[in-house]
């Protein structure tokens, strides 16, 4: 079965022949290679692009191992694109497997220590050269820990453009699940959207696959890249983050939690580094805490959400299934996938209780930003009673501004608006994009 990912194909089409390297990044096994070599290529062929106009190199395949040497890769691409009258599409898969090669014609002794990296040729160098050729349109895929998004975009300066690929959205998942909407939602909350897990029909095999990804792919990649002596701290940190998705935290608190799990101490500095590794590997995404009335961010206090709920659940052996937390995580990733900047909101109020003035902080789950526009979103399983509804909307009503406000509920509730102008809608129509945020 082929899972259509039209959103990403359209994104690639919108960027073709723009004079930049198209950099397709995302968590390992989320479908980057399939997107490029199958879905995108198939579309181009329907437009009349012939097979001889594609140059494809897969650096993770045995047949292409020699092209991990950037000089050999460069020579190969040139040899395949000699016709100056023809336009070529160059696809390079798993570019992070390319290694750097020392230039032998330079006297290293005369090169200052801080410039020694310039003694080496890397894939950045050869791609920056190739993209200058007007008949080449270049695309590369790269997986988390050995080709970080921040590294590659920086090295290409203004000659690279990034397309972030995520695990399957609920909309993509539902289109191939064969399940009713409510059943599909329960399945998605349990097993997430990693393509091979979605296509696997046997539940036990799904579980084995997702557990294996953590141990044999993600953990291994991070340990190898950063030359970690052991993975115990990393594993404990992932357990801590997975257990508390959507909870406010900081490196000190996580160090204490991870230390308790390991029964040994670890430093705040180590935890901060490991958090960076996990974000760079696309395993977790952080959201900063924002004071809505004070118009400022809180330092060192944020939330972490899992990139994929199936991976999160597998790491915890499918034990912790608090639906409110899972739904909040799912909504956050959906908002990020749609391209919004998302913060965690806080409203501080001074209230009089027992004759005394007290300051209290109230949370708004998501502050969704796009340019000058903003929407406040609260995630709630239900507002079945007036007390529950009042509780879920209190912070929204006290934001002190007139931006749009939405409460996303469990299930397939049709959109409706209360007397205060707050919209309520079920998570299913929200995820299926039946309700526009209109940012």
C-alpha cells in the first residue's frame, strides 16, 4: 500500500529550480526517502521528466558506498550530468553518511588551529559547488543525529531550503487505516504515525517494531554521534520526558528525576546537553512558556512533547495511557506540523481571597502564532458540566485581549461557539482540518 503525502510533494514542487539545495529532514524512518525517490519522482515523471534526467545516490546502499567520499560523489554527479542542454534532478539519500576528506595539497603546519576544519572537503563544499550549475536541481535527505537541521542550514547559508517531514498526521493515517474515525483515533493515540508501524497489521509486531526503533536506531545514533560512554542517562531522560509529556519542567528537575530512575546523580549540564541531542534527533519538540500579559518568556522552563505517540508509548512499554496527556501531545505536534510557532501560555492574575491579595498563574495550553496573528487553544477531554467548562475557559477569558479562543474536545464534536465567543470543537474534525484556524 502506498500512503500519499501530497502536502510534502506540493512543498517540493513549490521549491524546485529555486537555485537552492532542498534539504529534507526529519526523524529516522518517517518516510523521507520514500517521499523523494517514489512519490516525488513519480509525480515528476507524470509531467514528462524521463528516467535519464534523474541522478539518484543512496549512501546507505552497498552499491553506493564509495560515494560517501565527497570527491567521488562530486565526480559521479558531474559524469551523469554532462549534457548542458538537459535539466537534471539530483537525489542524494542519507547525506549524513558522507565523510570529510583531508586535502593533501595544503601544508597543515601553516594553517592556524582555528581554521583546521578548512583542510577538509565535505559534502557541504561539493553541494555548494553543484548547486551553482543551472541545469541541476538538488535534493538531499538526512536523518537526525548525524545531519542536524541546524548544522546543514547554517552550512548552506542562503543556498539551502529545508522541508521538515513528520510521522503521518492523523489525516494521513485515517486515509489508509480503514477504520471509523473514533476507532482510528484510538489506534493513532496508541501506535502513532510511523509509516511502517501503520502499515503493519499485527499488533504485537507493531509493538516490537516501535520498541526496536528506540533501542536500535535512535539511541544508537545519538550515542555514536556524541561518543557517549553509556546510554543509561539518555534512556532515563527519555523515560522521564515520555512519562511527563506536556508537563512544565527544566534541566534541574529532569536531572533529579533521571537520577532517581538510575539511582545515581547526574548534573544539570549533562541533562541540558542530552535534551539538545534529543531535540536535534527530532525525538522531542520543546515549547517555551510565555507570559501573555507580561509579554515575556520564562527562562529554563518549558514543556517537551514526543514527536510520535507510538514511539513514546513503546518507550514506556505501553503502560501509561492518560488520554488527556496524549491528546495534548497530539494537538501540539499537529500545530507544529502545520507550520505554526507554538508556545505554552500563562496568565497571571491577582485575586482577593479571605481579604488577602494573592497572585496565581493559570495555563493556556497553546499560544499559536503566525506573524501578528494569534490564537489561544485549550485541550480538554470534555466540558460536560458548567463547572468543568468554567474551569477550562477561565484562563482564556482572562487573557486580557481579543484574540480568537478555541477549546478542543475529545471525539467528533461539531464546532460551536458560546456566548463569550469561545469556539468548541472535537479533536477529530480539528485533525481532519474540517475546522480552519484562519490564521
